[in-house]
């Protein structure tokens, strides 16, 4: 099983809580995390792009860096680990994103990929005067499809003349071409988004729910596997998963309960109001998943809480789900959590035994 880290490009990581570790993003913080991840043999690191936070007492995601710039810096201080930057497709023409990707590939040949962010939160874009209106909720994956086609044409041939519904290329040029194929990651959960991932992605993120329930992500992975049968393509399923670990199950659960006690109701209410702008009835869509997540669960992903042995066992159970390619980890405290994973959890994992044998 591949293992990656979802690095904290925005403040406070992925815990919308006033009692969880509070910190601001910086290059130095993310450099320390990714270099340690590389030393522990992790396969990839990915940074998201978020342009408007949720506010509240925790000022959740109000502070954030820019993804391509951050990953370019990390490319220069790493040697092996795969790096993925995220592009908010409404903010930048595809030829510019393609050229930025080639530039980072020149820093880290063969180690760079792009995560496609279609955009579900209106405030991120309306604040800049670039929100295209409610029609984007219905058209965003068609928009992304043209976006990816243009980038791939430019990377493969150095030219795109695509004439689409959203983009009109006029023999657009891009040289040099990348040193290797640049993989595309998607993070689509809706039925329409899953079909997009099956057609255009190399990987798609699937999201689990609950505490210590690895099998809850299985239906999402199964839907992706089914969609790839229709396209005849191989698309790896990656699961986003938070780890809260300690010496004992009791100590780890006490930390988790403490974070839940600080659940930032104001920030989450603002997020849910933003999600409500998308009127889709698809239960798997981001808007509906977030609205139906439940009270006092301060993260948007599944959580493994327990001793190092318990977390290792849960990750191994996750690895056995048919169709899974890998897991992307987040932590309550990234510096401590990365050290715990590398020295205490990963050595106990059957699904990472090949790494131990190689070492």
C-alpha cells in the first residue's frame, strides 16, 4: 500500500477545533514534514489549495499558502518523494498551470503531479470576482475535462488547438515538454465526479467516515472501480485518513475527545452554509457529505484513534479493501504525528513490510 501525507498548507491542519494544536502554515513547517516523510519512505506528499477560510474562533483555514509555489520549494529540498500541487481551475488558464507543472518537473524530474480542484465553495471565487455563477455546480466536471485535456495535449505534444465549450485554444504552445508523464489526481465523490475521475484521473481520493471504521470507505472505492470498468482505464483509489495516536488506546482516545470538545461550531456552520449553495441531490457530493457529517466530529475524513499497534492494525485492514491503492495521512500534530508514524506505527504494518525488507 502506498502511503502519503496531506501536508498542512493551511492553519490547524484538518481539525476544526479550538482545543486541537493551533499553528500557522509556513514553508519551514512543511519542509520538515516532507523531508521526514521522505526519510521514512513515504511515497508522496500533496498540498491542497484553499482560498477562503471558515472563520470561527479557530480562524479555520483563514491562513493559507499557495500550492504550486510551496511544492516548487519542496521539490528543491527533496530527492525521491512524489509531490502533488493542487490547482483551483477557476483561477488560472490551463496553459499556465501546465507550464508551471513543467517548471516544477524541471526542479524534480519525474516527481511532480497535479491535483484538480473543481471548486465547491463560492466565497473562494466571488471574493475575487471570478465566480461563474450557480451553473458551475452543474458544469464543473465538463469544465475540468476540457482543462485536463488541454494540459495533457500540451505536455504530450507541445501544442493544443482544442475548441471546447469553455476554452478556445489557438495553436497554444508549450515547450519544453516534461521529462515524464505528469499524473493527475482527482478528489471527486459524487457520481458525476467519479465518472470524471474514471475518465481523466490517474488517482482519485475517496473519503471515509467515523472513528476506527476503515470499511466505511469501501463503497466509495467500489464506485470508482465500477466507473473505471466503463472507461477501461486504471485509476488508483487513495483514501484520506487522519491518525491520532499515543502509547495506549486510552491516551489517544482522551486526546480525540479533547479535540471534539473544542469543535468550532461557528466555523462549521459557515462551511455548511457555503455547501448549501450547491442544490445537488447526490448524497455523495461534497456539499451533502459535509452537511450530513454529524455534530462534534471536527474533521472531514475518517479518523484512526489508538495506540501505535491499534493504528497499524487499522491501516492494514484498510489496505485489504479491494481496489485501494494507498492512503494519504493527516495528523493532529504533524511534526509529532509523522515521527510516531515513521518510528512506531509503520514498522508494525504488514502492508508496508516490503519497505522494511528493502531497508
